[in-house]
C-alpha cells in the first residue's frame, strides 16, 4: 500500500543523512519509527492492578457492610486511634 507523508524539510534531510549512514532507506526508518511508537503506546496502554491484599481475618461475622461506624471502629481497633 502506498501513502503520502508530508514532513518538514529539515526532518527529511536528517532522515536521509541517517539512512545513508545506516545503509538503509527513509522508508525503512519511517516504518521502524512507526512500529516503535505503536509498541510504546501499547505498553503504556496496559493497565495492571496493583496487589492490594492485606493481613487480617477477612469479613467479621455479624457486621453489616452498611454499618460504617462499626467498620471504622474495627479497622482502627488496636492502633491507638
């Protein structure tokens, strides 16, 4: 597939110089740059949930999750608060 890309003259000149030094083509440099940019974006796009586990005994029998005052008191029990 062919496409047209408009580049600033200074960027194209630099790309040509680099291509000559590396014995490759400007097309190959553009392909490499696009692949690198896409790979970097995909690495950043991934979301990893951190491990948020904690020590404890889990849920307490008989305590309602709607009773925030009791939950708060249990959370801070033994911590000097």
